[in-house]
């Protein structure tokens, strides 16, 4: 039970720090008097030892399931998602990765401003499943480098110009960011 209490305390620290854009420091030390009486160890046990803090930095490295350079189509889809949903990408950069980007200039401008308020918005693709000319993309949405909305799912379509994010998917994420898009 003590191990569970320590794990829950560490999880609470991580959860509280998720909104921070810097490094998260976890301290696994939990004073004995903070453990509820029902789970506290008998008074005859050795006092807990102090564990040095562990530093965990936010990461945007590709997950183990996607290996850059292993599959050119997967790489193209990942790039399309990264550029289309990165709040620092310009309209011209995004346009080549969005199916039918016409008229989205003001949407992209508003998204750039929204992203600044969150320390940047970006996507980390976690999985890509290709079936013919369509693909399902699993991804996490990161605010300020922190995975704020994990385990999201979208799609990509193969066009004569390469893999693209469908306009409806792009606008769906923009609507979630409270950015007008049609």
C-alpha cells in the first residue's frame, strides 16, 4: 500500500506540472505522516529513505512505433500532420499539406496567435495505418511541448500531389482550438 501511495504522490506532481513549459522535477519522498493511517506501516519499521529527485523533460521524439526513414509514406503523413498543425507554420507551409487549403489564410493567422498563447501547439504522430489511399493517424496534441491532448485520431488522404490532411480534419482541430474554419 505504501508503494501505491508513493506512486499516487508522484503522479499528482506530474499531473500538476503538465501545464508548465519547463522541466518537471519529481520527488519520490513522501513523509510517513502523510500516508493515511489505514495504509501506514507499523511504527517498528525502518523510516523511509530519501530518493534524489528525478528530472523528466518534455519530449517530442517520435514514439517507438514510428521509425523515421523506415517507410517513406508514413514519413510523408507524419510531416503533413506536423506542418499542418504546428502553430508556427505559415499558411504557405501548411497549404501544401492540406487538401483544399483555399481561403484558410485567416484561419492559419488566428491559429498562429492562439499558439503563441499556449507556448506553441504541435502534433506528435504516434501511429499511422495506411489502407489504400487513406490513412488513420494517431497523435498527441502538445501545448508548449507538453502532451495536453493525447491519443487523438485523424486521417490523411493520398492525392496526386502526395499525402494530405483532409480539410474537414484540419478545420475540426481548428474548431477545437476555437479558431474559425470552414
